C-alpha cells in the first residue's frame, strides 16, 4: 500500500483528530512560539497539514 492510498483512506474519526491537532499546533504557535519552532513540532505540523490537504483534494476530485 503506497502513501497516496493510505492518505485517501482517512476515516472520519482520524480526520477529526488531525483537524484537532492542527488547531492545537496553531495555539502552540500563538502561545509558545519557541516550543512551536522546534524541529519535532514543525515536522508534525507539516505532516498533519499535508495529510489534510491531500485528502481534501482526493474527495473534491
């Protein structure tokens, strides 16, 4: 199973979890910019945003 197939198979619960985490990362960026600037936080935030973008494109097409 390749990466594109995995991202297209998001369940409603997983999508909701990713959207919640994206919101938490925005709060982290606003309240604790030094923590949000860490490499781990940046990588996790990029993954979440990329996954949400990929799945929204698949559903619209």
